[in-house]
């Protein structure tokens, strides 16, 4: 059954979807911006109560950092926001009550937005500095970046962006530039699809929500953490992780799809299809974006705020591909503001995974699961290069089917760490099924290495 907090959360999320239609009725940009910010602040006050102070302190100091230290605001913002996130999760050590789960969700999204906008401001500053030094824009791409990527937010703009009601509880992450495009859109009266794409998407949210409610009535993580659970037969314990992962992902699916619908009704993240929008980024073809301004008939999509590809999560044959379809706007944030900014290439993956794990939380279960991911992906790559690559198309299909079965079991295995949270609880469960995920991962790594060590076949497979 849903807890009272979950009922409030779901109610606010559902009500926020039609509220986007109200936002689009407000034609004045400043009024629209103020309404979005105040509404978000009230939502946070309702779900967080006095714990609202955490997001407020984060936002005020970070906004001051950006305004005062544009050139280095990205580094300072990263240190401040993640430093405060560490304090936020250890408040009990200072005699301050632990923030509730919904307050944690708000803080996570606030951290991404505040650090992200600091990078946007710093990148703008560096582009302008380069232009000032040369006194001219040297390339067409540089001109387009100045036109479509530069931002110059005021202190108030930053405050209102941070508390914009869109995505305040569930995401998706969206850049300040995407946000301000919605607020200051001079073509706001142009016919942009909102209701139709929302209706096409929201029916899936209803389905996922129903499956989540049904599963949560019969399967609970509290039972999996109890002594009684471990009195059950081995096969019961082993397969219990299957419905637990179904419950987990249906909960995330329903929330993320609803949040996409919320963006659609408000007109956030809608761009011409020909500009090749990407999840989290926005338009990637700025030349086509500029050309679309003079066209009367334009096709739009909401790929910028598309946070989940259920098909990719469910049917892709590997963990790597499945992860690429999951929480895509956060993956964009990690790739853009962490992975590509690490100067030492050999350390990029390690640092990015560490930042991702810390952002998700400090529960040992998170780290136990995250630490397994690189080894599973490594095993997949080795097996694909050793076996799949050198066989017939028909056998490749069989290989992919087996790989899909193993991928789902790997996700279920790791999901237990995310759900049980504690070191003792996670290790206890994994131990009860003989650390099957770890053993199979090691087995496939060794198996692939044996194949690699064998002499190459004397003939090629047609």
C-alpha cells in the first residue's frame, strides 16, 4: 500500500500535469516565470515542510556563487552543492533530524540544476572571452553557439529556475537554456503540440502505476529484509528479486513518464525535429534550428525531456544498452559535466561512476551494486568479442536471447542492493543465493579470456 507521503507525492505529480495548460495561458514571460517558480516553491514546502531550508540554502548560496564568480563558478558550484549534499545526508550526526525521502528527491534535482547552470554560465563566459580577444566570431558554429547556447541569468532568474515546478520532484533534468526557451519563447502563440503527445504518453504512466500498486501489495522489501524471509526455500529467495525489480522499475517508469507529460503540457523542451534534439541537451543541430525560425510548417518533438525508453530498458540484450535507456537526462548531465571534463582520460569512467554513486546516496547497497556494473559490462564486451562476433546471424539471435535473460537477472541482482540499502542486508541476500551475480560475471570473464587465448579459426563465418 502507498504511504501517506507517497499519496501526497502522487497527487501533486498528477495535478501538475494539467497545470501546464494554465502556464501556457500566461502570455507575459515574467509572469509565466514567476508562476512556475512560486508553484514549485509551494510544492517543495508541502512535501518537505521545514526541511525546505536545505534546498533554499543550496539555491541561495549557489546563485550567489554564479553571479559573483562567473569564470570559476562551475568548480565552486560543484564543490558547494556536493559538499552540502554530504551534509544533507549526515544531518543526524549534528543532532538534526534526517530529511524525509521526498526532501532527498528535491535535493538531488536541485544539485543537478545548480551545478548544471553554473557550467552553462562558465561556458558562456569562456566563449565571450574568446570572442572579445579575437574581436570577431571566427566560425559559423561559434556564432550559432552564441545565439542558442549563451545564457546570462540574474540572481532572481537562478532562484526561479531552481524552484520551477516542472521536474522539481522527479526530474527530468533540463538545462537553464531549455527552461528560458520556454519562458521567453517569442513564438509562444505558435501552434505547438502539447495535449496530443501528452495523451499518447500518459496512458503508459497509468499502466505502469497500476502494475506498481498491484505488485507492491504482494511483494515488499521489508519482508525481504526479515528473518522470516530466509526461512523460505532457496528457489523462493532467488526468484523473489524478480517481482521486486518489477515493482521498483514500474514505480520509476510511472513517475518519469508523468514528469514527461508535465513538460509537454507546459511546452518545456519542445524543439523542431529537424534540429535533432537530444535527451537533456536540446537541439544538437543549431544550423537547422536557425533555419526553422523562418518556416511556417514545423514538426516538433519532446526528445529533450525524454527521460526513459522503456523498450530499450526491457528488451535490449545487454546491461550497457539497458542503462543507456534509463534516466537519460541524468546520464546526459554526468557525461557533459563530469565525464568530458575530467582531464585524465583513464580516470573518466571511475570518477563519473563515483560521482553517480555519491549523487544517488551514501547507502552501502548503492555502492555494492554500482561497483559490480563495470565488471558486468566488461564481461559483456569480452563475450561479445569472443563469441557473438564470430558466429552466424542465426546464432547471434540465440546469443542475444540468452544475453537478455542474463541482463535482466543482473539488473534484478543489483536492484536488491538499491532496495535493501544496508551493507548487511545486501550481503545477506546475495550470500543466500551464493553471490550468483558475482560468480556468473567472473565465469564469463574467464570464459571469454579462454576463447581469446585459443588460436583463431582457419576459416571465416559467412
